[in-house]
C-alpha cells in the first residue's frame, strides 16, 4: 500500500484502488466470519494513455491481493495479442488456455486488449480468443485476476462490442495524463534514485520544456515515458561530456547541467 500511495500523481487512481482493497479485505473477513459477502470478481479494466502507470499499478495490485490472501501466488504475467492468438484455426484456444494456466494464482495483464479484436467481425481468431478468455474469467475467478488495459476510446468500444466480457469486470479505473509538476517530480526522483542531481538552471529549462509538451500534447504524448526518455538522454549526454574531463570529481560525475539538456533538445 505504501508503494502504491507514494507513486507521484494518480490521486484518483490511488483513491479508487485503496477503496477496492478495503472492500476486498472486508468481504474476505466477512466470509471468514460466516457473514454474507458479495461474489464480485477481482478483474479490473485500466483505461488511459501510454505512460500513465497502468502496468506499475497492476503489479502492485497483484502483490496486495496476494498479501491479503485473495491470490495464492500473486505473480504477474503480461501478454499482448501475439501471446494469445495463433496463426491458424483451433490453435488460439489452446494458446489462451496455456497463458491462463501460467497466470493462475496471480495477475494476467493484457495491454492494448482491444487489439484482440482489431480486425473487427472478420477476425475469427479474435472471437475464439475472447470466447476462451471470457470462460476463464468466470471459471478461475477465485484465484486469478485479469487486468485489461489500453487507450480509453478503443477500450470503451472493445467492451461495447462484447457485453458478456464487460459483465465479468466490476472495476473500471481511468488513468489521467500527468501534469507538468508531476512529470518534473518523476524526473527529479529518477535522478535521485540513480545518484544524479539536476542543477537549478537545468530544472528551469526542463520545466519550460515539459510545460510546452503538456500544453501542446497530441495523441503521441507519452507521459511517464517522455520523462524516462529525457532521463536517458540527459545521462548519455552527461557521460559524453564528463568522459573528456581528465580527473572528474564526485560532483562532476553526479551533476546534470544545462549543456546535457541543450545538447539534444535545443
């Protein structure tokens, strides 16, 4: 729970997950005390843009479910369309069963879940996959959590096209885009965790850069991935610069300066 609550931003997500965990803990205690408890499934749907923390939160949820005794293992299996759909008729169901078997006792995370039916009604393999998946959602609901994730609009269409699938999910969580100050905090924390320091001038330049990116974002806006790529570039540019210093000090080795940013971004 600490790991979840110390994530930067995502306040509405953390609130909803905290409520979900509290609810599941109480239902478990009610069952243990022979009181009626609802049979809601543990399956979740995460919607939002890339880089908003969906995979990170999915992993944390798996660990929490394990700790409170809702899952026997709590491990995390991440798959995409290619892991679920075979190249010829009849093999997709076997492929899905194999993935389900591997994920039982833990979390099965399906990113860009709508890609399963991306070829719309002509895609018989996608239908075969969904049939098998929908069955597994019900059959193994006591010791398997399936989390489907992806862009908001395609995910909405995905569920609208298959009411049977939607009914297997009780909780839908929308992941908002990060604000400028949150992206800044993620970058500073990433630097700190890796023994790097951004000097004051660099912080100001990067703030303006992130502000411009947020104010003019398009469909390709990458949220946390934007920061990850920025960090990687800063560290590489720092290495290129410092390698030419004959006897670099500890300060030289740790401080990221404006030149490290300007080398690529200006």
